[in-house]
C-alpha cells in the first residue's frame, strides 16, 4: 500500500502513544507496485504486490535496545508491537553505542514522484512487455527482461519530536537479447522515477543492436589492457568503494583508507586529479532518497574532490566518537571529471587499442586492503582498434580494484544514470582506464 | 596428478598412521570437525506445540476464498499461500551486543493460470475482501499474459499433474528458537566474542545469529491444503586481526553451517571452546606467506566445497536457466535442455544427488509451493549429468510428466518459481579421510571455509576463495598461505576430481542467501559433501600494483 503523510503520521503517533519507555523510535515503510517478467521471448510471471513494515525500536534508560517489526497496523497490532520491542529491550544486554533519540530533524527536499508510475497496473505493463519482445523477435533474437514499478513511502518518528516522510516512485526495466545460436548477448536497462523512463521498443532495440554485434566472439589473451568502461561497468565497481569508505574501519586499521597511528587518509591525494565524487539526493533529473529508513538525513557530500579524499562514512555513534559528521551509506553517487559531453561511442573513437566492457558481473570483494575485487565481463565485450569496434571477444574475468579505475583514468565522458543493478542512484560517466587486469577467459555468453 | 594417485593407492595398503603428520595436523576448528546433525532429533511434543500456536490454520478459509474468487473470475488453476515469515538477528561486537532485531510479516499471495498465462497478486492483509481483490487482480494479469502468448505464437502454460497434497509438516526441532530468551541467546555470543578477544593480538571479534521461521499454508483449486513450519539458524563468530607494522589485516570465521533445526543446534556448537582456535587462525593468516600462483592440486574441505557445488552444479542444473527464462538476471546455463542423460561433466565416481527430504537440509520441505511432495533424485550419476531441477510448469519441457518439486516463493509477496533443492556430493567408496587426501598430494593447497566467490552467468568460469589455506608438499602440510583463490572451468574442474573422502568425512553446509529472480528472492539451501581433490589454477588475490 502507498501511504500518504497523514496516514504514516497516524501510525507513528498511535505507536508512540502506546510506549511506556521514554525513548521509542518508529519507522514505517510501505510500497505498492507491480512487475512483469519475460524469458525465451514469452511473458512468464506478472504480479501486483503490496508490502508494509512498521519498525519499533525501544531503548531503556540504561541503554538496552531492541527492534521489533511487523505489518499489522491495527491499534491492537501496534500496541503488541511496541510492547514486544520494549520487553525485548529489557531482556537485551546494555548497548554502549546507543545514541539519544534524533528529535526534530531537517531533510533536504527532492521530487521523485510521478502519479503515472504510481497508478501502473497489468494493463499498462502488457503493451511495454509485448513491444520489447517483438522488437527482438523481429530480428530473430531471444528476449528476456523485467519491468517493475513502485510507489514507496518511508516515514520515521520518535518521542523527541522527529517526523520525516518521503514518498517516491520508481520505474525500472531491463531486457537481454540473445542471438539464436547462443553466441551473442546484450542487455539494456533504464531506471528513474518518471513514466517517461521506459520505452519498451527503444530499450529492446538497443539490446538487440549490441547483441547482434556481440555474436561469435573470439578469445582474447588475459593480461593488462586499456579498457573503455560503459557507465554500468563503472557503477558495478563503485559499490566496492562505498563499502570501503567506513571511517571506523579506517581508524581501526581495517581499510584501504587507514593511515598509520589510527588515522585515516582524509586530505590525501589518492586518486587521479580529474576525479570528483559527490552525493546529491536533490539532483532534479536523478533524485535520490533524502533520508534512510531509520530517519538519518542523506546530506550533500563531496567524498573525493579532484583526487583528494575529503570524507568517509560514519554512523551516529561513530561520528560522535570520532568527531566527524554523520554520513550514512549514500543514496546517490555522482562521478564526474570536468565538462566532457562525450558519449560511450565518442570515447571508443579515442582509443587506439583496448577492450570495451559493457558491464561487470558477479563482482566479489577479494582484498579490502587494496579494494581488489573479482568478476566477469558480460553482455558484450569488444576489441577496439584505431577507435573502432573490430571484433567481439569472449568474456574475461578481472581481478583488479576500483582504485585502478579512479587512478588510471585517461578520459571520462558525460555522466548518465546507470541502469540500476543497485538501489543507489549512480550517475557516472563512461571511462577510459589504463592497465586494467584480466586474469582468465570464460566461454560464457 | 593421476600417476601420483596410483602411487598413493599402492601405498595406502600401508598403515595410514605412519603417513600421518607428527603432532597437530591441520587446524580445523572443532565446530566444523563435529559432524553436522544429519538427523536432528524430532520432538513430537515440540512440533504439536508450534502447530497449536500458529495463526495460519484459522485463516485457511480466507485463502480458499481467494482460490474460489480466482476460479469464478476465469482462472483454470489457482493457489493461495498464507505466510508468516519471522526473522530474528542478534549482532555482537567485541564484548557487547550491537543490534537485536525481530521481524514478522504476514500476508497472502494468490497465483493463478488464466487463458494460459500466469498472474500473481499479494498483500499484507489477510481478510476476505482483500482475498477477492487479489484474485481478480491476478486473473487480470494472467489473462493479459495469456493473450500475449497467443499473439506471439507461443504455447500456454503446461501444468503437469500431481497427487493432491494434504497434511501438516514440521521440520524436526527440539527447542523453538524464538522461545529462548533473547538475553540467554545474546549471552552465548557475547561470551564467545569475549573469548576471541582474550587471545593476544586480536583487534576485534564479531558474533551473532540469524533466525528464520516460516509458517505457511498452501491451498489450491485442485483441493490441496497443507500447513508447514520450519526454523532455520545461522550462527557466526569472526576474529579480526590488524598489523600496522605489516600494513595488513585478516579475519577468520568459525566454520559453522546454517541448518534447519531448533535452538538445540546452537547449543551443540561449542562456540566458546572454538573461540581461541578462530583467533589463532586469524593471526596465522595475518603472518601467512603469500601464495605463488599456478596450476596445482586443491584439496577442498566440505566447509569450502559446498559453495562450489552450489554455484557450479546447483545453478546450471536449474531447467528454467537452461531454457533462457533467467537470462536477464541470473543468466543461463552451460547445459542445454537436451543434455540430460548424455553429457559427461565430471569424473567417473562423481555422484551428485538432489534431495528435499534430507534432515536438517535448508531446502527440505514436506511439499513445495506447487503442492508437490519432493523426493531424492540424481543430478550427476558417475560423472554424467542426468537430471534437471523442475517445477510443475517446467517438467513438460524436460519430457517428464511429474515435477521434481522445486517450487518456492519467499514470504507471501514472492511468486513461486523454480528454486534449488539440497544438492550434495556423495562420499567415495574408498573411505578416505582428509589426512589420506593430504598424504596423497605431492603439491597442492588445502582450503577450508567460505571466502569470496564469483562465477559467470553460464557457470563455466569460477574463482572461489576460502577461509584458511595450507600448503601441501609431498604429502605433508607445510605452512599457512594467504591471498589464495582457485580458478577453473566447471567441467574441467569436476573432471579433474580424483579423490573423494569417505562417508565419515561427509558434512552439510548451507546458505539462506541463494538469490534468483526479479525482484530477487532468497532461497535457503544446503549442500553436503566429503573433502575432495581437484586440479585448479591458483590465483594470488593480494592485489596492489
């Protein structure tokens, strides 16, 4: 169900009124949405789903804390939930990292709601799915994909005066086209808050074009190469950076960002001077969540400025402890390097010899010390020579680091919204990166 | 390596003891040495108590109402699931609790076939009005899918028959994990973390447990009516060490599997007793020598091999992947639909069995979410791929008239589709011990525990890491290694398998986090195996240029 502001406020108020402890915190997360899938060029599952979670955190005077969640918003259900959280807290050991209730909190404003997305249903999904399938089957391709829409509410309140509320829509679609002989595959994806985000035919036509180009790949020897990373591949690697950017882990010596003597590398020039990485939940075109489900505000942050590390993540306890601003795991990342308007194709034209990577798949952390990860290229990998796509190549496994991406960058294009393999709003450019390491080849298509 | 194996076979007639290492051999924590409870003791009284407490049976008339409304709206088949999904997590850091969380969600999901297409609708409200609305919404979705199938010239959903499911099933347990006091539960992990912290040189300890309780009813237009309850537990304990001088850090997890069981399972694990070993292993890893890359033998302990089975055998033998239905997300398979029964993918003597009846197995159920009572069947027999994982709408694609019973939908809100059963590697007939495998290896690495893992979308090329790595030279453990991963092609890897541990070495491990589908749903699944020896490409994952 999608809840309006007064409905969430009523739930939160009702729960808080049941509280016997002085410190009780309530959050509500509700969504109404639908989705459709297709595979082997036929619709498979399609459904409309409502979800709801009421979360109550109770804290005793001596710092015992526990959280209970349910989806029962009746008066008796809320009373039961609060009583459960309070009795769980009483049974819990003291948490020395407990923080006082947040109280009145200001949030940035972002518009991320489109009524047309909020009211989508099977009747509006079906034509998009059918056009996406037919755009591929008309070229002899096997099509699969996913279309999903949601209207989501998040609200948080406490007994010290906090009330935060956001409502947003999201529309996402992805489609994978595979050639009939099984040797070519490509994916196209879109995500955004507005109804204009997805055009089934255009999406599928893009996947179809690249799938046909990727047919019958030949092997490329593993080694170090200049790579042209499509924005999706950049986004795939950036997640590891966010994971590594814990201020606490840095101080505790468990991170790439650790400096000797229990210090961090904030202020050090760690990356190429062209790299600037920011979070901006208010971006008009690509807005993101302005608060976490716990009610923490998502601030504007400059993480990296012209290659210099400026900030690391910190929760409320650690921020207080270390004397640094509270910065939750960001809801958005904007990576930029100047005013380039180059597209991915423009960047290809600038490479003498290199590998074009459409996306990276099954990425896993290997070594936090160097933020080294592993994974494979997928859905279109190409050998570039003289600024042109010369041939498709078999997929390759990389063992390398997001640090290489941010240090060895040769060129960046214009940032675009990456297609959404993460809940984060990633607005990142295509990039040319030197000396990226591929370790082995794969026969997978 | 095969010639070395022959040498070993001639030697193995000698007293094995004479080949064993002097003193301590290899450091597997005691928690993993102990066999996982293959047969958790059932308690009829405990089962009856949780069934009596369940809120689900009283709402079955509402689920039936949804099914009737769907049929009235034009569905040819309908089912409804009522699911209470409970979760609890306790997180401990160093000497204190960091987070305690309990969650419960309850709702109804209605799935229908109408005009040959699938439809689904779900809501977190269980009442007659919602049930009717959901049924109509699901039928509308289904009819639009059916119409699209006709216009695309594709066949309607082919739903194979199954005996009508009726009954109640409770996964065997003794002590309801949700009934044990939180303070008692938390204390066990605080004590274990404190014991880790006591070892000099340890920087941090973390510990905790994740609990899931599923209480679900399934009714269908075919007359099925079943009620099932199962508990799953995943305890954990980790030591972290840091050396500023070396500029390195390392961590070590206790090798303890998640299981379908009651709280008695956590009590059986001697976390406190294992804590010093976990801490010492972390320090050992910190000071270990970096591995030299190259092709060599790997001896994989069950605590490591289970995940390799999951990724390289479990996923590619899902029929929907081979059919291309998961191409947009999880991927397809290196196996083709026609490969069953003929394609050799492993060495002779390698047998893998699917089993949703295995006691303690995370994917063990009474009936699946198509209302099918699943059993045990061969996936790989003597090295040849023989059997797919199927559901009722897929069995026909494999030329079968019966489903294998692999349908599962997570929570009320997830539509049921094909999910992995417990898939296990069978022990070897020779009865080897882990020591036998080590003694027979000229040059290799012994790997235990779950590390990083990554595999491509058709399951050819994988690279897996682990928790502990030991160099093996001339039949002896020589020293600990660090930054190790093994990389291989699935079929080459399984064909290189030349030694399997015997029945006494078989252990079961598993995960709650088997992800698949859009939106992603998590399946819980176990994999049993003995230690086994393979050939792989050792990679140094230290990074840093």
